[in-house]
C-alpha cells in the first residue's frame, strides 16, 4: 500500500488501479472524494448559492482531500451579481493603463447654456402678461449678409435688457464679442451663425412705453439661407442689416427678393458706421454719400423685385432706416437723434426736424435756415452732415485723441460722467462706454419696428392668406385672423432645435390661435397631410411649453396667440414643418404650406459607416440630421448608397460634423462630393413615339419638345398653379406667353411636383380620340408622366424644361382592360421614348460666384475660374472702398475646393460666396457612343455629357448602355432601324 503513494500523498500506482479505485464507491481513497466533490460543485443547491458560503463543505467524510483548484474561498461573480449580469475578466495588459476598465459616464453637452436664469431689467411676469396683448407684440427676423453685424446687434439688445458679466460670458480670452445667440459648439469655434436663434425681449420706445419684441437672429452665410426662410415664415417683418462699407452683397440681395415675394414689410439698419471714421477715415461729407449709396443699392433691388411699389422704398426720413454701430453699442434713427437735440434745446419740433435731416436739404449756420438747394452764402452744409455726422466724428475724435483730464471736461459738457478707472481703459472700451452714455438705449430701433412692422393682430390677414391652405371663411380662420386666445388651438411649427445633449428635439413655432399649454393633446399634421389623405398625421401630447431665449428657456403655463413658443414632447412625428391642431375640431383641419426656399440642395455626398455593424446608428443620425437642417435631403439610391444633399461645402461640413459627433458618435466614410443633374431636350421628337400596354389593347402616342425658359420660370416661382381653374390657367398662358386658347386650356399637369417646370399637354383631336374615354384614364397618364419626369431615362435624374404632348390614344372600350396597372407604365414608356427621340441633353447646376477683395486679387480669380470651366460676368470697385466685387459663374461639379484654391492664390485676401444660380446644359451628346473615355483622363469639352452620364449610371448601379430600344415597341424599332434613324 505504501508503494502506491509518494511522501506527499500523491497516488503513483498504475492507471488501472486508479480507475478501479475511483469507480469503487465503497473505497475511501482520496480520488473518490475528489470526484464526489466535483459532482457537488457542478450542481450546487439553491441554498448554497443564496447563502454564498465562503468555503463549501460537502457531506462526505471530514478527512476527504479537496484539491486546491476546487476550493472556493470567495463567491463567484454570478453568485454576487446574478445570472443576468455579464462579468468580464481581463488580463492586466489587455487595455492601456490610461483607459479605465469601466469608462465614466460622459455628460454630452453640445450647446452653450446658462446655469440659471440670468437677471433681466424687466420682470419676466410682466413679459408673460404682455403676451396676452397681441397689439403690443412685434415678431421680427434679423437678416443680412455674413459678418454684417446681426449677432452683434442681438448682443447689443441683450446687454441692454440683461445683467450679464461680458468677460465671464465670452469665456475665451481671444474672443471679444459676446455672441449671445451663437449657442452651437460649431458656431463658437468658427465664429459664424449656423442656426437661427430666437429671443423674446421687452424693449422700450422713445415714449418710454414697453413692448414685447420677439426677435430671431438668422445666419448670414449663403449656405444657410434655409434657416432664414424657416425664420421668415414666423415673422411679421424683417430687419435687414447692411454693412455700410461692404454695401449690398449677394445674400442681402437674395433676402430682399425673397422678403418681397413673401409680402413681408422690410426695415433697414445701416451698420458699422464707425468703420467710415476709424477704417476708411473719409470726411463727413463723403461719408454721407457712402451711406446714401448703400441705402440706394437696397432700393434698387426692391424696385427690380417689385416694380411700381413706391410704398416699399426705404429712406431715413420715412423712419424705416436706422444707423448703428453694434460694436460700440449704439443705434439711432433720425427721429431719436432729433429727440436728443430736443432734450438739450427746448422748443425743437422733433418730427419736423427729423424730416429735414436727410437728403438735399442744407443748413446755413449764419441765417439759421434750411434750404432745398445749396444756399448762396458759403459754409452751408447738408443737414445730415451738420447735425449727425460732424457731432459723431467729433465725439470719436475727442474720446480717442484727448488726454484723460481734457476729455473729462469735454464729456462733462455733454452730460457724460465716467468712473476714473474707465479713463485708463483701451481706446475701444473707452469709446464704447462713452457712446453707450451718449446714445442710451436703442429706442430709435424700437420706434422704427413699431411704426413699420405690423403687430400679430394687424399682420395676421397677410400671413394667413399667403401660408394657410384652408378656406378663409371658417371658424378656425376667423380665430387666426383675430388672434383669438380662446379659439381652437392652431400652431405653425417651422423649426426643430436639438436639446443640450442632442438626444431629442424641441419644436419651435408660432401660436396662430388659441393658447398652447403643457399637457395638451394635439394632432400633428405633417407636410403631406390633406383632408383626402390623412396618413401624415399623429397624436402627441405637449410635455413642456417654453419661451425660447437661445441660451436659456423660460418655462411657462401657456403661450397665447400671436407669440412664439418652444414645445417639448412632439418632435417624433415632425420632419421639417408641421401644423398642430386639437384632436377634435368642428371644422376640417388644414395645414400651412411647406416653406418655399430660395435655393436648392445640389451638393451631394454618399456616406457609410467605417464599421458596417453601426449602420442602424448612422440611419438614426441621418433621420435627426433631416430634422435639424431645413434644406438637407437624405435618401437611399437603388444601389444602396446613402446620399446627403446640401447647399454647399460649409453646409455639408457642418452636417457631417453633427452626424459624426452630435447625433451618432461614429466614424464615417464619405465619398468625394458630386452634384445632382437634370435631363432635358433641345429639339422636338423626330417622330411620334407610341407605346402599347402589356395586354396590347391600348396605345399611347406622345411627342416631347423643349419648354420655353420664361414658362419654366413662371411655373417654378409659383406665378401659375395647376390647381387654378382651367380657364384661369389658360388665360395666364394666353396673356403672358402668347399660347392659343386650345393649347393653354388643354394643360393636364405640371410634373413631377406642382412647381416642376415640365408640362403634360393633351394635343389630341376630338375627331380622332374619344375624349370621354380619354378622361377616364387621365389620372393614370398623369401618374405615368410624374413617374417618368421624376427619374429620366439618361441616368435616373429629374427631367426639367420639357413639354410632353399626348398626340393620340386608342383605348379599350372595357374599363377592365385600361386600369392603372396597364396605363401608368405605358405612359411612362411613351414619355421616355419621345424624350430620347428629341435630342436629350444633361443639365448641371451652376453657382453664382461673388468675390470681394483688393484689386490685386481680381486677376487670380480669372485664372482659377478658367481652370474650372467658369467665367467672370462683371467686375468693378465697390464705391468708397479699396475693395473690388467680381461676379462670375462656375459649374457646381467643378467648384469643390474652389474657395480654398482661390485663397491660396490671393494669400487669403479674397472672400467668396457661392450661391446656386441656374441649371445649364452640359456640352456634348450624352448618347454619343463614338466618344471613347479613358480612365484617369479628364474628358474634353464635347465628351463631358457622355462622361457624366456613364459615371452617374455606374455609381447608381445601372447598366452603362442607354438605349432607346428598350422603350420602343418592337415593330416601331424595326421600322426605325430599316430607315436608319436609330443608327
């Protein structure tokens, strides 16, 4: 027995003996107990697991040997945490020491927010009470070009109404501007506004009366004009801000034209007046001409957009122009400046004096008289120069140039007192402190908007007539027209703002009637909702109602009609815009029209996740992007590509940043940018193209021809609508485009959308075609036409500027043989074959290029544009400045990297704005198979259309061969081949 074990008690006998010993249950050897112990470990009883004994003891004999690996000193992770918890055991070097095994919870914050409600000079309860008086409320949007001072203007009003420590609020040392309405992280980093930002402020007029002014600050970059359009829908008037030095820029021009088409009142603020003194250093007389030139530039664009409308003219003596320096914190109108004189000298008639302070009116100091033409005696000056500009120049000159002691005496004569420490400040800070005391608050601006912008009550009629799709004689419409706080609830939502952590959205809109309260249940009507098709409708409950103040929100128990509100809890079913109505109404519910934007999304990229398993995450991010940016379009191509369409490079950069960082933290693969194309024809179809239905019982014949440019423009701008009565449509085409009565009254549809520049026209003769029978399939033919024009035959891009004429239709007499399933695809095939027989061409979008810079940056622009198929239209100096303005055109597909390229060529001196301008035909025939395209070689000018067509088809996963044969009937194809037309 002793020979079987060594000195440590380990068994060293034969394996056979060991097996026998272990299988003998009466044997008391160690192995038997070991196996027994393992068995008991494999199936622990419930009691053992619950008691979590530190050392489990089996029921065997007390002298049993338990192996080291079978001893359990501590409970297992499963016993401690339960079966549902996954416990990970990591090697020490499996992840770096810098990275914690369990990462801390990240608190996401993408928006600058106030920790608590800031202190204001007005009572918030007073502000809430004022909402109930719509005649005391004004809703305005602040718009203008990039860096013309819109955000600085808002800062000036915020500093006037709030008690804010500017140094603390700005945060970083290199920033000097408060930029209170720039709350997005990207806006802070890049120094430009990307999103519109609303604020509700209580401002005082010159009469000392308080008014609630809802102001929305809009971005100035040309890529973000979609935010401007969404903001203008909620406003009753627009404050246009123009830099007096740069003058009228491309975005200002766009905004003026859009404001006039939307029939909104416009007022002007001529900003950065201090640049005339401090930068250009021009004398007061020249400064007057510079200011006058800027005002007249705006009036010229207004006159072009609305000929004969003298009531829209802007002029300081009418009171709809203000002068400001937002950097120095002052703003005045002629009336508010005249009031300063009246406060100093008694007996001054404020209104009479204000009217004489602008234009060709001179003041003679000797005789102290105003004269229209230049007075005979020397020294007579224009009133604006004498009473406004010269005192302003003197104030600046004394403040900057004088020593502290003499300045103190000078300022005392004006009634300005500063603290001793303020005299030691930088010249800019000192000047700001002096100007703030000299000018006081922006009462001139408040007077201007009170006089020229209607209240929600006065502006309701114009707003509802232009935006509301329902009848104007209903109970709901009457409640909206009177801003009835007790009427049925109607809220127009035009914008979604993401929450601080970017996990959800709050809906921003205007209460048109009724009062919106937290806990209200509402019907959310989307853009696709109609009375006939109620699919785009959901029920939701409003969780919160706030008054939006950009960096903070004021929770409220309700917002009445005429005011703006921010709503929580209803964002799930809203994509771009929506209309909120009660769940039950006596009248039918109608929506507000979707916003009509003044540019198009033509810049296109494809995205996919680096890690394919993150695709659902990316799709969720794309859905949120679609909500956040009004003009972004996201779609999936048939090839499976995920496409994002935007307005330009900076726009797309911001969209992709938000997709990567805000809405789905992930890495993306982004394709090289491309552009959208369109398809068109340049000739009439060579022959009548017919198509047979699959059952061979119906035949549709069509011809395609180019549509006149001015007709296409009228359809796109909405001057004519297919929803009008047919006689009205006919009359419009007769009077404006010289069409005959029969042709103009036989227009069936515009397609694929109501404002798309394609026409379907019935050109059949009653003697040849049974019109009653034809009308039974009219809707099916229209659907086929819409389908065909939405995806053209060249590369499945939309068709535009094409007229399709229905020449003949032989139809089966039995209704069962001419159903939609037969007619719709046949009508589409007829459209395609007639289109391909009419010399089809590809169209590409063009950017209008506006470059501002010094004289030596003009010639590099010519060079860079020429390399990219672009050309210059005009160039010339900007009056009164050392800058030049150059206008040109460049194809969108050749514009990628253009701005960077130009900055390199001009050492960063040139500033470029690229705006979508028009669609232009690409040179070359897209169906010319004789053109040989070699890879990695740029195509020559005449091969471009073929090159674009093939590459687009490849990218979409389509076959490379574009052939008319697949759309033609076999017998027609055979006859064409015999005649040689298809060769």
